[in-house]
C-alpha cells in the first residue's frame, strides 16, 4: 500500500506522511462527544410518530390523549409549523425546495411514504414519549402507492404531488398531473450518424434497487429554544451551516438566531445533509420550554431519511471494429422519492464520463414515488450509471475480442475530452489508473478453480469545491490553533492541519485543530462532495500564507529592516543578518505587537475530478447463486495524497459499500409499498467476514489548480464495484447480470434459466 | 416500553408458580436474546419476566447413565459448545448451536429460548429433530414429555400451555456409525436468518444407509421432517447421487412463503442443495472426518 509519494523523495515534509489523527485518542477511549452524548439540564426526550401507510391523505390528527399522559411536555404536528411556499434555498452542495422540506419534516395533508413523520412528542423520558405516540390518533385515507420508477411514470400512476410541474427539458407528450419532477437532456455530436458508423452496437437495460448509506450512528439532534428567541442545536450533521440555514428558513428565523454545534459524527455519506429531526426538536423545545433531544432508531433511519435512488437505465453503445467508440445513448429514470431530489442530475453527468464519445445523448428523469425522498450517497447517481455503462463496455470489449482494460484505454477520457453535458476535462488521471491496473500483479495473476472469474470496472466522480473558512491563531509556544467548520468524518482535522503545517514549516502535531459551532467560524459548506480536504485544506493553506505575511512583517519590525528583506522558507524566517524559526518568532509575538491570527475564506474553484479502476476476483456457488469476493484491488487517482492512511481508508470503505450494493443491499417493498426489511438484520450490508482485504493502489496525478494538488478521494471508490463484480460473475459462470443487487436468488435464477435455455 | 417486574426463582416449581401468578402476563426469561428484543420492539408484552438462569436444574448439561444427554433448557449455547464430550459426539447439534449469534449472544442464548420462540427459521431445532431430541415440560398440572419434532405448531406457536416451561432436553445416545450435520443458507457469511436450514443424521454400515433423518427449517410454518426422502434413503448406497435424489424428494416437504429473505421457489430449490450437502457432511463425519461447516468448501 505504498504511494508514489512514499517511494519517491518528495519535497514535502508533512504532506504524504501518516501522523496520528488529532481526534484519535478521544475516539478510541470513548470520550468523543457524539450527538447522543449531549446532556443538558432538564433535557426532554422526543420521539416521532410516523406513517404506517406508503400513501394516504391525512383526515385528522388528534393529540389530546397524548398531551394528557403524565410526563408529556409537548406534542406537535404540522399545525405547529407555518407552511412554506415552493421556494428554493441554497444548501451549498445542492439546493432545497422549502415547501417540500417542510412537508417532509412534518406531513401536512398527505403522507407520501411509510415512515413519513406525522407528529412528535417530548416527554420526561423516551419510554413515556413512546407510550404517548401510541395515544395520538391519526385518521388516514389510504391511497394507492407506487414504488417502481417506470410505474410511477405511467399516465395512470397514482399522483403524489398534485401541482408538480416537470422542470428542465420540455416533455411534449406530457399532459396533466405528473410524477416527473425533472427532465434532463444532454447531447453531443450526432448519435444517428455515430451509430450508423458503428460495426458493433450493444444495447442493454439495467435495474437497481434503493439502497441506504447505512451509517452506524442514527440521526440525533438536541435543541434548546431559549426565552430570548435564540435557538441552539447540537446535531449529527455533515454541515453545521447547512443545518442552520435549513432550520432557520423552516422556522422563519434569521440565521443569526440559530447556532448549530456539529457533534462527532458516526458516518453520513451524504445522508446527513438534509434536516429531518432538527426542526422537530426545535419546535418541541419551543413548546415545552425545555431542551429536547430527538433520536431516531434504525427503522426510522431506513424508512424516514434519504436513501439513494433505485433506477432503470438503458444504455446503447456503438464501436468500430478497431475498438473506437463512436456513439452512446442513455435513457435513465431515477427515483426522487416522495419529493423532487435530483440525484438524476449527477447520474446523467456520470454515465458516459469515463469515455471519449464523439456522439452521445443522455436523457434523464427525476421521478416522484412513494419512497422516502432520496438523498446523496457517495458519488450520488454515479454508481447506478457506472453499473450500466461499464457492463455494456465489457460486452463490447468481449464482442470485439479486445482486453477490457485495453478497450477502455483506447477510449478513455483525457485532458480536453468533452463530456456529453458540456465541460471539457482539465488534467485527469483515468489513463494512469487503467495503466496501473493493467500492470498490477492482480490483473495477470492466474485464477484457478471452477466458477471463479475476474472482472474490472471504472468509475468517475466530479467532486465539489464550494465555500470554506478557517482562522488560525499563533500560540506563544509555536503551535497553531486551527479553527474550522468542517465536520470531521474521515480524518479531515488531520488532513487540513497537515496543509497548514506544510505551509508554515511546522509539524502536524503542532497544529491544534478544532471543529466549532456556526458562531465561532466563518461560513463553511458541508463535508460532502469529497471537498473538505480540497477546499478547507485550501483555506488552511491561505490562512497559513496570511500568517507568514504577518509574521514576516513582525520579523522586519524586530530586525529593523524592510519586510521585503524577510524571506520565509520551510519554517525559517531570515534576513541578510538574522534568522528565526517559526517557533522562535512565535515566542516573541506578544512582545512585538500581540497575537497573530491568520484567516481565509475561500470559494474553491479548480476542482479536480477523480477516476478509479478496480479489479475483482469472485467465486460463484453454482447451486445457490452466492457470490464470494476472493480478491479486490482498487486503483484510484487520488491527486496529491495528503494523508495516505485516510485516503486508503476512504477507498476501502467505498469499495465495501459498493460490494454491499452489488451483492445484497436493497429496500424490499410489499404490494402496499411498505418497506419490509428496515433493520440491519434484513438490510444486508456486508459484515467484516464478507469482504477480503481490499488493496488500495493510489496513483497521484496532482490537481494543478490546487495549492497542494488535492483532488477529492472519498466518493469515487463506490462506483466501480457493482460493474466489476458483474463482469467477474460473467467470467466465472458465463452469465451477465443486469439487475442490482446480484443477490443469491437472482444469480441462482439466472443460472437455472440459462441451463433450461440450453 | 413500560415498567416490567423481574422474578428470579431458584426452582422449576417456583418458576411455574410465578408464571401462573402472572396470569398470562408473565414471560419466561432465559438468555433474553429474543424476548428483550421483542419487548423493546413492541411485538411482545409482559408485566413480569421470570428469570430461569438461577435454577440449577435448568442450566446444567450432563450425560445420563443410559448414555443419553440431558441439557437444561436455559443452558447458554456457549456452555453446550464447550462441553467437549457432548460437542464431539453431536457435531450436527453443535453446527446449529455454534451459529446462534456471536460470542456475546452465545454467552446468553439457550436451546429452550430458541425452541420456545418457535421461529420456523430457528437454527437449533432441525438438528435436534434429526437427533430425536425430546423435551421435558413442567407446568401447574405436572410434567410431560414431547418430541421436539412435535413441539412447534406454527410461527411463534407451540404446544406449551399457560405457565408451562420447558425444563430440559434429552438427546438420545448416538448409534454406532452415525453422525449428523446442520447447514443453513444465508446470503452473507454471518448475522443473518436462515433462508433454509437443514439438519440430518445418518447411519451407514458398509456403505449402505441404515437410517436417515432429515429436518428442514424456514420452509414451512414450523420446522418439518422430510420423511419420504429419509425413508427412500434406507438401503441405498451412501453416495452423493443418493443424497442428491433424497434432496429432490425432500423438496416436496417444503411449503415455503416468499418474503424479504427469499422467494418461495428459491427456498424449495435450496432444500435440494442443502439436503445433499448436509447428508454428505454427515457421511464424512461418521467416517471420522472433522468438518467445520462454516469453513468447508462444499458449503
Ligand atoms: C444478534 C443476535 C443474533 C442471533 N442469531 C441467531 C441465529 O443465528 N440463529 C438463531 O436461531 N437465533 C438467533 N438469534 C435469536 C436468539 O438468540 C435465539 O433464538 C436464542 O436461542 C434464544 O434464546 P434465549 O435464551 O435468549 O431466549 P429468551 O429470549 O430468553 O426467550 C425466548 C422466548 O422463549 C421463552 N422461553 C425461554 N426459555 C423458556 C423455557 N425454558 N420454557 C418456556 N419458555 C421459554 C421466553 O419466554 C421467550 O418467549 C439471535 C439473536 C440476536 C439478538
């Protein structure tokens, strides 16, 4: 698991090394404060009543009996929150329609999925709160539900939102009410001409089930609405400012009246950006006059937060006999869930993003149906798309008799390649990952034994930039306190501190990173879009430059020379006749004019996209259809790797989630649209014994537009696994799977069908 | 969840009395690994929990002079597994006991609890049936014996009458040239509920099958015997072909439902696969091979 950085001599001292994470001891000793550890005097416990129906009109809600139960302090429903009109609020990574957000937080006239929040209680303890929920009487008028995306697009489908209008590209034949929230069309070149030139054309259809991020820590929020009108929230959130803004907008408060403290977080993967229980905790606090903590259980997490879309995708690709792709056509329908969600957008961007297609067309639909509103999940939309496109790529390579990596190399996107959605790539590293994979011993290792096969697959994610702020205070002992607003999910305290340390010529240990509340640091967007090491790291770099500038001026004053005569290199300030280390000068700042604070707020442009190429060996049990992963190698362009262990961890984690998506994870629905497997027992994520050691191989193609060459690392590793595993299954037993998950019953059925066809 | 009283009697008679007094609102409490979860999820209700783990008779495992084994109904799985002479003699029962949860669960979970929860997918029951196990039931009206094969009557239902307890299991001594096996199919490697379970015992003399017993889990409202398949095997050569044929016949005993754990047709298909593999493992074992079913290539 070496990186290029560790094998060649790097000019960096801190970047590329593996210091111990700053929050490590707190986490392994159990001292770190997670959302559920928050305790306040007089704390009440909130619980949410959720819809048992997938689709129903609410005739009435009667809370009188619940209010009378001893120990109950407040009961709320949508009557306690003013309605919002359909208006967009920016959330950094994406925007949100306030009317839909409001109705998702507490259902108003209709419930649109099983688990939709209807009312909530705050009580002296959780048990009383749960008993009180049973006393709330809701009169429902059940309606037909629809949970498969193609069914929801039919003319006679049950309509979820009466006044929904299709946004985006016009749909000429659509009339009347619809579930299609968005229609996207991208095109490039002339696909008819392209397909006419093709020697080989393959067209396939793909289905994938709804899957959840499966973070270990359930959502939890504590709110205190003080009599002076100030609202404080402690939350498990990927973005404290996003949480602040959504809550403030929903409750019609100025943002300055809301403080959000981000607690340590047990995973998010895109699922902890939208608010669910934060506004509920706030309203319960307002009504009861006490702090209120609302905690979800696991079933709530599955049924009532945002999973990622199930989808239907049709991909058609054409190639010349020499292996050059000439045209691609994709038709993609993604679940929006109960309200418009837009994961289809990145899905459409990603479907052909790995290839240089002269002619391409992509058409996509965001479709409302009776499932929870979908949310981001690690490269949202890209995994579904990669499964489809990569499988067709494999079939083309086979038909043309070209090695699958060679075929991809012939067509790989490079600097200058224009994607069907418009942008041309700057420097990217897909070719480098393909070449590295091809040369890796795994790719040429012999794989013996029956029913075993090897597959490869590629994936892409565009990554995000967005806004980040930090302040950095120089301490007299030569350390620097780094104040930041980015929730630390994957070791970003350290990866950001390392960029500050590198710039100042100090060690990572000499930086004291602190993730603080929304009143204590400048606006910072979510930890999401693989942006944090990139953008908040950039802010840390800029804050360090600011410190150097101020300290150089101090040194000049001290040495009685002009600031231009002071140079700074790797932690040493010097003039013609003097020199002081960073630490020495820091020791003198109080006598030379007082504290120095560096600061930076960036809106990071120059995002570097990331690609990965994975190799996997599987064994299929031909009698049961069960697939075992034997070996897994994940090659990824990571840009410049700041902290190799954390980059490797991101790759391994992403692959594990991709394996789960590929093999077993799915929301199982009954005929009435109710999820049947809302538990960790029956929603089958891989356990430690289901995956082998995943070997991450990091290729470094630095992002030329970032001060340290950083690209996002965290998302792309989830994209290739389903397609790579599908290819491996084909090479093991000669059967192509077109539906996720490739679970034992489905693989077994495919084997039986194949045998009876022969 | 509301408040629940807790009783910790020292004798079976006191436990029965405590349940009787609770008048239908008491629940026996052995390892608690089912009942606590169910109470918390609201699928069961109780005013009193009657702890069985403080009753010596219910937590011991010993061999009787007849060679049979008696296992107290509240004996934790981990203790059963680590009782070496029992474990060596009954690898088929241990297959089931071993996979009930991880270490923490096995330190608490009992055979009595597994049986009395009466899940069609319970992992200990098929092998107990295949081994002709019998339970001793004690209640307000005295005690009686019931074969495990007749204990369950439907999902979550069994022959226990109000305030009755399963006190212990009796497992007959193994015949010579015999062994057993329990296999379950799950989509992952651990932490899952059987899509299909299959317990078998086999007696073979000079390569000819003398006795066979096949019990299936998760394919009917309760664990079931595949009697026709077992009968067909008698007198047949102990070969993979015979076991395959037995598997085909055993499918007829399966009347599964489709649910989130697997479609009905798939379960029926798996019956054939598991019966064949389980019998094959029993055969290898009775011939002296040690087979760890969790890591065996065949499984
Ligand atoms: C994480 C986890 C993993 C699990 N994995 C498995 C698995 O792989 N396979 C599997 O089969 N099960 C599994 N289980 C379920 C459970 O552990 C088993 O069913 C276990 O054997 C139950 O035993 P117990 O002693 O804990 O029962 P308890 O929970 O104490 O009791 C279960 C029920 O039986 C009744 N009862 C208990 N003892 C008696 C008695 N002597 N007489 C009359 N009634 C009685 C109780 O009133 C209750 O209704 C798992 C559970 C958990 C939490």
